[in-house]
C-alpha cells in the first residue's frame, strides 16, 4: 500500500499546489490578499526614525 502511495507523490504535490492557488484566487479572499500585499507599503507611525 505504501509503495502505491509513494508512486503518486507528484500527483499529491500538484493537487496541493492547485488547492493553494485556487484558495488565493477565490473572489471571497481577494480583499484579504490585496491587503496583505499592501503591508510593505504602509507607513508605520510608531516606528522611530
């Protein structure tokens, strides 16, 4: 049984990757992902310069 599962490791990785991509591009998550992309551009008012 383990040998059969090991032979499909590439398929498992591809399914996992596709799931992540679908989650990221799902319309429901769009605003959250865009706000994460803006984090490096935000000014931190509490940071001393």
